[in-house]
C-alpha cells in the first residue's frame, strides 16, 4: 500500500481577501519551533496516535511515495526546516518518493531557495499565481505581481525543478473576459506541467466573501464577476487548455501527459494519507481525524508530548459510499458502478436517472460521469445526487 504525507504550514505574509483557510500572519521567529514540532509529530506519530485512540493498523506497513507541503505559504520556511521535515519522514517511514510538492508564492522564490529545495528532494512546485493582472492581484491582497511569476518560473527551471503547477482563480475583483483570456494565454506561454483553476468561493470564511454576502463595497466586492461570467470563464479555460495539450482529469485540474498530481489523486481515490501540522487532516482508510488549527496550541501540545487531535471519526459505510460517488465524479473519468455497487452491496442506478434525463450526467454502460458542459455547476449536481 502506498501512503501520502501532507505537511500543513499555516503561515502567510498577508491574508488574501478571498482566503477562507485557517492561516495566519505571524512573526518569522515562530517558524522554527513549528517546524520542530512537525518533526516531533512525524517521529512519534505511532505513540501519539495510540494515546489519542486513533487506529493506524491499516497503514503501518505502507510506503510513502508522495509528500505535499501545503498551506499557507510553505515556501516561507527556511529550506533547512523543509529538509528536516523530509528527513524525519525518511527516518520514520519506508519511503520511495515519486513526487514531493512544495506550494510557493512567486515573490518568495530565490535562486538559493530553489537550489536548496531541489537538493532536499523537492521535485514539484505548485505556484499560487492566481492572475496575470496586477490590478486583480493587488485588489485581492496578493504580494506578488505578474513579473514575479516569470522571474520565479525561470529560477525554478534553472535549479532543475521541471514539474511546475500554476493556480488561477476565476472571479477575482476587476476580472473581465479580456483579462481572464490574457491570464490563460500567459499561463500557456509559460508551459507549466500542471494547472489548477478554482472558482471564487463566497462564504463567511473570507473578508471578501462576507462583503459579497452583505452586498458591501469593501475589497472591490462590486467588481467581482457574475456567476454567469465565471461559468463562461471556466468554459473558456476548458477549451484553451485542451488545445494547449493539457488533459482535464479532475474538475479543477489539468495536466500534461504523465503530470497529474499523484498526491492529490489519493484524496479523490480515497487512498490513505497522513497529515502533520496544525489543521492537517488524515485518513487511514476507515478513520478520519484532524489536528487543531491554532499553530501555537499545536506547538505547545507537541512540546508537552501529546497530539492535539480532534474530529476523530470512524467512516461509516454510508459515508464511504457517498465519498466514492462524490469524489469519483470529480474526476473526469467518472465512476464505475461495477466496482462501487458490489463493494457497498448497493444499487445506485436509480440515483442517476433524473440527473441523466436533465443532461447533467452521462452514462456509458456502468461508467457514470459528469456531463462535460455541466462541470461549472458540479456542486449543484452533487447536492442533488446526495440529497
């Protein structure tokens, strides 16, 4: 069995207006204690799990083949701390690293860091580009500008890091059809191996989201595109990225041949992964759990020798079945009822009749997938399907 390891780094230089993650802006002198606490959690995870009542038997003999540093902004950490965390994984688990990803903001990339990352074993960098429009970046609270993306990409290529992923966001304030097309064109010109495109989330978890919900005017809220405009932007991305040779393999993700995110595929395929760090989530195959979000509380707990775990939950058969459907349909290949129905002793065909007649899904034999033209409203399909 292969196992993914996720490392949560909950620190940022600023809080973007659209961000609804549990991240914070803290003094840099808190980075080192946090990195040491993560190493301690990795090294002592079996004892920590046992004392917290977390069953781990299914993954004890697993081989770690993917590592993902997410956040937050993991590229803020000293490269030595990133290496220390990777070394702790190597000492603790049987490892055959095929993919080690670091999320990075363009303005944090330097030649020295890039060389150190590659030397430590990082072989994939996921860029928070978000836009190639300086107006959109500035209004969203991003620190970098368009020219930083070009500079950072060149540095990483020169350091031998040849597996780059770029993120873009649909729906940023001041985004127009023209600026979105330009962002896509510039992204394609930089030839990343992987692309992730996310729709702006409107909820109470971000400053911009709260402003939009209250019909306010802060954070350039009136300049956010409409839902129809965002759907058009998504459709354009699907078209242009296909022409550029990217395979659309998950609702929000495209990759050149052989460059799909091996780590993230574990989530969508319900394969096991362990998360270390404040707010990190884990899944053993039958149990899910998460660490507390507060980084100071997390560090204090590890220094005291206990795991600040919460939300420990055994996954029921019903939950597992729903996850198989929901996560499976996020993948463009869809789900295979010949595999799912026997596994859960369930007949699922009736669930899809109404959705198929409405043109929201397609079915070929026992393969069910979202209709290509309905991907931009996938959440509505999932709500209907799981209701």
